[in-house]
C-alpha cells in the first residue's frame, strides 16, 4: 500500500502595525541594529507590556476572513525559556485561549478545490535576532525585531502533498495582504512557515511528525516537504523509526537535519501573563471590523467565474492580489464603449491581457502590483480600441510596451501613456487597422503573386505555409491589417 | 523639625520659614550620622538631592508649588530612578543605573518632592526581615539587634529613625505593613491597580502594589495623593478619576455624634487572626487599640475569614511562580551582573554562573519553587489550585464586608525579632506575613498603624483592611485614632 504524507502548517504573519506588539517602538524594517528597541523591548527592570490595539484588530480581521470564531476573551501567556535574543526570558504568546479558533481556507489546485481547516490563530511577539557570523568569537544581538507583532496561524493536518501545502500557504499569503494585515514580504521575514510532516499508510494511525522550522519561501517549503516525506518513507521502509524532532531545511543541500529532539525539548512553563489582563473583545468591535472587511479573494474568485465567465484558473490568478484584481476590474470598465455592457468574451480579453501581459511584466521585472506601469484607464482604452476594431492586437501590444517602457524610465514613479495618448498615437502613427476589404484584397493578390512557392506548399497540404502568407500580408499592411479579415480573404483566394 | 508632619513642613516651606535646601541638609546630616549603623539607605547622592531642592525652592519662590514641593522623600530601591543606582537590594543590579523613571518617581518629581536617597530592602523584595539584602541587614531603630521587618525595611527604618519624613515602599505579601508595624510607623498598601507598577521592579506582578510610609495617616494620605493615578503603560493600572485621599480626614463617620467621631463604624475582627500563633504582647496592644476605637464610637463585629489559613501556602505558590518568570530577564546579557568571562565555558554556563552568583539564597529558593510549580505536570496541582484558593479568599472578604466596614487585627503575629533568629527557618519567616497576605491575594487596600509596644519595648502595628477603593475612609478612621493617641509620635531613642 502506498504511503500518505500528512502536513500541517504553522504560519507566522508579521502584522503591519507601526509599533510593536507590547511597546511603542517602531517595527520598520532595516534600521541600524538595536535602534528600534525601547526600554520595554530590551526588558529593562520594571517595564511592562501594553497590548497593541491595531494588532488585536488585525487578528480579528483575519479570524473573520477565514470564518473562525473570535474569542470574546483570550489570554496572553508567558512561554519561558532562556536565549540571548529573548530579552525577558519569556515570549508573550497566547496558549490556552487564542483570539481566533477554527476557520478554513479554500485552495485551488489543478484537479479542483480543497478546504484546509484552521486550528487557531493567536497573537504573539517575535524574538530578536542573533548574529553569529559577523563577530569573531562572539554573537551579536539585534533586538529591533524583538516584540514585533505576529499572528501565528495554525492549520489542521489537512494537506497531503507539498503542492497542497504551497497552495495553502499562498492562499494565506494572498489573504493576509488582501485584508491588509501583513505586507507578506518573505525576504524580510514578514511571512514564514513551519511545516509539520509525517507519513503513514492510509487507514493506519498518523505517523510521528517532525517540524521543519522557518521556511521563508514557497520554493523552500515545497523542497523541504518533498525531501522530508521522502526521507521519512525511506527510513520507515528500511525498518527505522521516526522520532519527534524539530528540523531545519538547508537550501544549499536541499536536505533537512534535526535541530533538537523531543527528549531535550523545553518545558516552557506556560502561565497567564499577570502583567496583561485577559484580552476582552466587545461585540461592537467585532461587528465594526466585520463591516469594514473587503470582499474576500474567495468570494471574488467565485464572482469572476459566475458573473464574468472566467475560468477557475484565470479567476484564481487575478485574485492572488487585491491590487491586481481591482486593476482587472478597472481595465474592464474602461474598455467599455458608452452605454455598453461587457460580454463574457470581453472580460476574457481583459483577463488575458492582465494575466499574460501585465502580470507577466510584473513577474519579469520583479515588481509588486502597486508598480503596474500602465494605468487601468490607459490599458482599458487600448482594449476599447481593439474591441472597436480600430487597432489590431499587435498594435495594442506595441502601444502597451511603449507606455510600460516610459514608466520604467521613471522607475515606475509615473505610469506611462494615457487614454488621450493612445488615440494620438493611433492617429499620428497611422496605426488604424486596415479594414477596407478592397485594399486588403489587393494586398493579398500581390502576396499570392509574389510567393508562388508558399502557395504551392500550402496547396500540397502544408498548413505552415499559410501562416507565412498571412505574415507577408500583415507585413505589407505594416502590421495594421485586420488579421481575421486577411485570413478569410487569403483562404478564399487560395481555395478558389 | 524632624517630628513635623508633612502638612507642617509644607506650610513652613510655603511660608519660607525654611528652604528645601535647608530641609534636605538636615536629613542628609542625619543620614550621615546614623545610616552607617542603621543601613537604611543603599544610595544617597547629596549633590543631586541638593540640586533638586534648589529647583523646588525656585518653584516655591515662583508660587508654583504643590503640597509636597520641596519635601524630601526616600524611595525604596525597587523604583527605577533615572540617573540613580537602582539595585533592588541585589548583587544582580549592583551596577545598574536606571535610564528611566518609574511612574511613581515621575509623579513625585512633578509634585516637586526631592529624592533623598534610595532605601535598602530585601533582595527583589523577597523577605520579611531585610536580611536578604545584598547590602546587608537594616537595623530596627528601636533596638538595633532586631530586624525592622521587610521587604521595605530600609524605608520603614528611615521614617522611624527620622532619616526621612516620608518614604515609598511596595507590598507583595505585607512588605509595607509588616515593617511599618515593626518600626512603629504608618504604611498603606492601596487597592491593587491604584499605583502604577511601571518602573517598579516586579517581584510578583499580580500582587505587587506600591504605597507610602509616613509618621501618620495624614502624611500617608498626602503621599498617596501623589503616588496614585492612572498610567497607560501599566495594563493593570485602573483608569479611574483621581481622588483626594485627605478629603475625609476631618470628616466624621456617617451617623457620628459629638465626641464619638466613629459612631456607626463596624470593625470586623476575624477570629482566625486572634488565635494560635498570636503573641500575647501583640494581642494586648491590639485589644487596647480596639478599646480606643470603641471609645471613638466604633462597634466590634466578630467575623470569619474561613480560607485565611490557606493564604500563606497559596501565596507561596503564586508569588514564586510569577517571580521565577519575572526574574528571568536578569541573565547577564544586556545589563546587570555577569559572571567573569574566565569562569564560564559557554552560553548555558554563563547563565548558570551569572544567576548563581548574582542572586542570593532566598531569591534562588523562590525561583526554584516557582519553576517547580509551573512545570509540566505540576501546574494544575499547584498554580491552578492556588489561583482557586485566591478566589475563595477574595470571596471571604466579600462576605466579611457585608457585616463590617473594615477588618482589623494584628499586622504581624509578633513584634520585631532578633536579627538572625529566623534566617535558617524559611517557613517561620514566611508565617510573619500570615495576617497581611490575604489582602494582597484579594487586591484589597490595607494599612498598619502604630498602636503600642510589646516585648522588648518594640512597636506593635494594628492592621486595617478596607473594601476596594476605600482608602480615604480607612485613612480617616486611622486619623481619628491618631488624634486620640500618640503612638505615631513616639520616636526611638538614640537617633
């Protein structure tokens, strides 16, 4: 019988508050070491924590977005252990009573949708950073990160492959940015995953799990889970046993290795933090946050499928990011002629453009959606002209690329082009599509006459030759011919 | 001058009969003369104090002064004081100069009071005799072979010996009231949450509460006016309107008659606090004090605090548990004591040696107890059970206050004991706080006022516990008692 892999994720999302979880120090990334550690963060004698309301509200936003229960009363607890980058000698977290319980996240895979259930999500503070490399024979301690607010999102062991785990992590990554509680910056450590992996025979009890710590990219998450599952299966098949352990993934070797075993696990001596009263959330606060929640990615994805006729795949790509989705909707709106309603095919056109041109360019140049080089009004206008048959797709792409280059020249401070510029360029550049059928017929006649060899090949059944002839005709129109019309004329003449 | 009340000192300063600088000099001289023997202060900084006094004099000259402007106040060395050594009585912080002020220090600063020095205390406030201080024991000014009580022994000694007219202190299980009783002064632990804990080095967060020490209830009321107040930096600080704790001092109890200002006052006497373990000399002084209250019009009501006997065991689970975690920050990494580099091999060894050398025996004992009771598998049996007992004890008081207005009894089962007498028997030492601990567990305001003398001519303190937020009424009834008696005016010989 085959092995089944069982995966649960713990995701640490850094909440996008200006100040820390329990102090007023800034959470800004990149400051000089210890420049953003105040008396509370360095745990001077006598200092006390005060919970950050903004962090609490963000946790509630998340809880509502995943359909979890918001506990009206949750409790901050101390997790006690000694480490130089943990100034108080304990981390303030939530243990028995987290702020969010339950909830679920739906994921889209190639072969359909799945639901990943959440156990809980709780608030906690981050530790500082130990720097072992830069100081000869010593360690450096940077407490800028100490006290940064985190939401730890714990899933049920609902995933069975690295693909599912990555899809789930990506869905959570999308969601936290969508509801604006975390910037999702994985390089800066704002979004990190721990993966609990075990293997068993379906029907048999769950195997012993090992926890892979601190995976800060989706690629590492995938590689680490794949390696770990394979390693566990091989170990068991060799007659070995899996021991509960915490492991680290080494991206260079692609392997996981044990950091500490269960035997030397800490006894964290959790107990309610007597410096903080239980966190009480009123019904009104929850109602207000619920009211302010935007349409969620999941809802929007379903709307794109139902109302716009987009495929599940296209819909899920457009809804990976709120800015991108909003951009798509605005492009569609601007592509409207006056008083017109869009048909599914029109949405499809806009979606294709946003996915294949805009998202592709962002990817290529490694830009966030906030740096899209051409405004939705401009692209919408270009597509409107396409839909009106004023220009063809090729001209549209040229215009789009030119405008994008203009934006690049300003380092994306300004977007390139404008709806007026689109029309100016069309007129001044003589870019109007040639749709005059008599003109096109004449051109096609010339092309046929000038390319007897291609005509011969086409007639003897080589389809490729036909494309070469279309290309020649397009070239003769200097790219402005209506490709569909040319196709049709050419076909008619060649079969005649 | 050294026997003047704060009200008198304040008036003298305002009338420019004396300057703050002159006043500070008087006390600095006394400290110079007597502190070597009494050991009440850990640090004194005459230049700094005189500079503060000069500033206070300017305020007075401008007419921009408050009741405590120019008045010297000694602060327990548990309060972080900017620019001052703040040791908490420990080797661990023997090199720690605080870069910031506790809320309490800020409040006194804003009021124009002058920091006279930092007073000795049991290490991290753990002790009932001031013998656990890294800086050596404090002597009881009434008899130097005896302890002054603890943990605020330095503050109590300083006030009793007239080395300071007023002092701050803290109380986790009796650390204001027991030393106040043993040195014959007045000390108040307010309702939990009234005085901000920000900058007050934590021993047991859910029990710690700052409060004042002075000669009289009136002085203590004036000091509390400064110390109390909401502070958003302390999540357990209570956001409530400020009050004037002196407002009821001269107001008779509701329903009082002429000459009987406390008519209508019902004094609850918990039978559990008058039984076995109470020394006869203390019992006698308490009885006399109660008779005096009756003369003033009060009535006695016998009450029960049935769970009172569980308070010491519950306290010695909860307080060490919180302390074991609170004291984790003293790890030798960022500030404070660190074992010499030649003595440790690695990080773990650095932690172990630093903490082994930096903490004294009593602190280590409590860290061990606290770590044990929070350990996996023991948490429910100890910590959770102690928390349940805590609720029962609070409930006892709810019942009691249905029958009476205040609860009275002895603050301590005996008068001061000899230095060294109980150091080898922690349980005997812990039982010193048997009458004071319940108020901490319940979060109630409680005070001790001097009410006579017992064995070896050492002072006895009367313990008064009030309902939540009734400090003003408690201070008023104490004030009425002090108007009729002069125990609070007695001063030890030889100082």
